[in-house]
C-alpha cells in the first residue's frame, strides 16, 4: 500500500512569518517552530498576549494531538485577536471567559489556567465550563480552524486535493493488501 | 442560447435546476417547449470546483438562513443548517454521490404493506413500480447508471474492499460497487471516473452525472431553454380563475422581476418548494398555493440516516476514490421481525479530515475524540440510509420572525424521529459495526446523522386531493397549471437514495406536461 508521507510540505516558520508582523528571532531560530512560550502574541492589538496564550493552552487541551507543535494551535487561535477588534461582544466573551477560567484555576490550584501543570487538571477545569457560550464558541471555531489547516492534513494521513494529481486511479485507490481473501 | 421576454406568457417557468428541474427543463426543451429555469444560485462550472471540503461548502452549499426545531440532533448541533444541499446551477446534482437505485414494489405501497403505524401518516403512492419501470429505464440510460444498459460496475476502492470483506464474512449476499451514475467507461461525451475522491464537492472530471453539464447544456442547445442564475423565486402569482400566471423573482442585482408563464413547475428541493407555495398565499389561497389539503410542508422526510466509521490496525485510506464506492443491499427488504418496518441500505462513505472533525461527534472534545481523529488513515466508513416514517408534524413552516434579505419569511424545519426510525437506526448501527468487526476493526464509531441531504415529501403525491398536494403526474390538485417536480412529491421515502426516482418522475412529467399543452388542457 502507498502510505502517506507525514512530513508537512510547508515550512511552519516561514508560513507564520507571513501572518505576523514581528516574529522574534528566537522563534526563527528554533527548529520546531513557534511554541506557546515565545513572544508571537506580542503584536496582538485587542487581546492581551496572556489571553492569547491561555487560548492556545486551552486549544491543545480541547484537541490534544501530541504530534502537533504549538504553532498549529497558535495559527488556530490567533484570529481571535482580529475578531475581538471588530466586535466588542467577542472581545468581552473571550476576556470574561478567560478571566473566569483563570479564576477557577486559581481557586483550585492557586495558578492561572495556563500554568496549571497537568493536562488532567486543566481538562477538569474545562469540563466545568463546557456548556458555557465561551467554551462552545472556542471549541466550535477550533474544530474548523485547527483541522482545516492544510499543513496538518499529512500528519493525519490525509492527502487533500487530488484532481490535479489525476485522482487516485493510478495512486493507490485500491491498493489495500491486508484483507482476508473474500 | 435562448433568451425569453419577461412578458412571454407562453413559457414554462421551472424554479430550480437540479435533478428534477434540470431534467424537466431539458426534456421539455427537446420536445419544443419554451422553458425558463430560475436558479437561485450561481453558475459554477466543473473546472471551478475545488477539492477542499470547507472551501467547496462555501462555494456550493445552500447557506441562506433557515431555522430548526424538534428532537433531532441536527437542531442542536447545526441549528441554521438543517440540510446539506446546493445553491448553484445543477442544484444538488453537483454534490450528490451518484447512487441510482430503483424503489422496490412495496415501497410504492407503504400503507398497504406496513398497515397502520401510530404517528405515521402512511399513504400508498398513486403509481406502482410497473408503471414507473419504463421511466426508470429512460433515466438509467440518460444518467449512464452502472450495472444497467450493459454499463460495467465501477472498480472497488479500499473503503469498498473493507466493507465487502466484512459483508461476506457476515453472510450478506447483495454486495457490489453499486448502481452509480458515474461513468466506469467514457459515455455521453463524458470521461471515466478518475477516482478523485471528492464526489461531494462537485466532480471535476464530469464522470458523475449532474444536470449542470448534461441536461442543461443539452437543453440550451435546442434554443428552447434559458437558465437564469442568481434568480431567487419570491412568489408565484395567479389570476382570478386560480390559474398561475407567472413567478416574481429577485434577479442578480436584487431587483424584482416578473416572468409570465403558461405553466409553473416548482423544483426547489423539499424545504424551499413548500416555502415558495406558502409564501405565495393570497386572498384566494389564504393557506398558501395548492394547499387546500393542508399538506403543503407536512410529512417532511429526511431518511433514517447515520454512519459507522471503524478503525483498523493497518491503513485503509478510505478517502481515495469514489465517495460512495459500494453497497450492501441485504437489509433493504421489509422484514418487520427486525423490529421495524421498511429497510435500509449500507453504502460506503468517506469524508476528509476537516469534515470528519466536524461530523464524527459534533461538540466532542478531549482525548477520546483526538484518538479517533488520529486513526483517520486506518478508518473505513459507511453511510446508513433507510426509509423513515412520514409524520404530519415533521414539517416545513414559515418562520414567524426570521426573514431573508428580500423580506420573505425563511423556512423553519421541524423534525422528530419516529420510533420506527430509531429502531431501524439502532439495528443499522449494530450491523454496520458487525461488518467491520468481522474483518478486525479495533473500534467502531456510530456517527449521528449529518444535516439532511435527502429532503423529501413536503408536497406529497396522492390519489385523493384531500390527502396530498399533487396527483400522479406532480400536478397540483388545486391548480392545474402548477406542478411540483422535485423530491417533495414523494408520498413515502423508500430505503434507497432518491435521485433516480426524481429524474424518472421528471422525464414522465415532461411527457405529461407537453401532451397537456398540446391538447390545450393547460
């Protein structure tokens, strides 16, 4: 069977550079792309860097894929800054939601959400708010903004557009080789 | 290409250009009848289709505002997207999978066969299979359906091979690569399937039949058919005698136009078609046009549906090749011993990573969800589609508040599963899982129904005017020059995919309309 090359064809750092006006040198220097600890959120106009970083942590806890670096989650949540700039209702939904999550984290762990150490502890905090409009909005957006990134598809063994390659008629549409003989 | 005057009262105006409207338009044009098709969507040609699920959805889907209610999960997960259908020239024949199956004999006689079922508004069709057979044959030839007319079946892809192997282990007998309106060899000026795998996003090779590049250009070539894209029908008008006289529509610029007509045929799919009749209420027809029975908008059916995805130890790559690549038909029979009447089909289905994330279990999150997503290349999948019970309370109404950009009330879709639908779905989930477990699935996922792709029954056919909206030719009981030409005519839904029956009815209706026009009956 023809397996899918899981390596992304894109250079994440170059890709992200296009989206951000200032990419810190440390991010460019790292071989694994941006991570949540970098200064990628410093150019945000409406949401604070801390809020955006909390959203990234939350995004990974909602859809944890250990083979995806933070850069994919950053790409998925970064547009909230622009949406909040355009719509005050979005801005307060996000700010109030993150403040509430941080408060719950402080009540239980004496730390803001993003600094709570273990995933299981953070997930327990998310479960407390999963019916809220804030969580549903973040989750409902993320299911598109994360999984609709073409760069993540190869990591899920999905090849995307095929017509320009002549479809799969000569590229393994019927190459399964492990089934019992019918 | 023909261009007809707005005041030409000799034309047949068809609302919609999909399986029903597009076919009817071409058939009438071939017979020399002048036709104007009003299509709400744009004309997007084959080369403009995109192999990208969300981008294509934005390009093709009917995303105008609709509202929902009822206990179906779609109302919670997708409250403004009750149906996944298309707003473009070609209608949902751009998006359909291509499955082209005939009804079984008993599926035209559900009341006689199933008897009285509490809560179900069962009714026999005013036509029988024997009467439909020659029309089915014409439709199969027109569409180039595999395993008919000497056309070979399509080759099975990986997803089919998994389902086939499991089906054989379970002892299922009727298992094959389907009766598909997808060319297995070049035919009718269109090439053979390239196994591209984006059937739902518009076939970029044209191997799959769609009115967009078959019926419509053929009709246009006669000089008798004009298709007007971006033309949203607003209201059907009538004269003092109760005959319809034309259709008011919003043109590309949003300006209101009035196309006069000798005959009007409505083919806007089962949500928009009753909406248009209801929005055409007048002093003479206060409850909506052609609605003396009160049945316009009622008996909304969407098929019993669901999916089963299964994960294996090794790769499947289900997304490679034909989306609906094969079928198990053994459960399509009516065998009430299973705990429900009617039957269902099991058909392979594949969706890409973006839609899998959205539809596998809407709203789910956390590691159980991401674990399923990470098994994507090792997944096989099938769609379950069966007969659902028509219920009077499952219904399209006009939303009391929400209006479209032209100020017209939008459609509101109410749906509750009937207990028979639930029993059938549970049986189908169990059998679907068993198929995959028979060949080593490590986990199976029962997946809830997607927004409706098969929308049926809201202007049902009936022998007696009091029981339904149209007669056996799709002619409304109340208004003799007003016809319904889409799946909203269906008296009941049958187990199989509806398009072949819609096309067959449209060919037959064209014959009836042209004859009646010639005899000056309409």
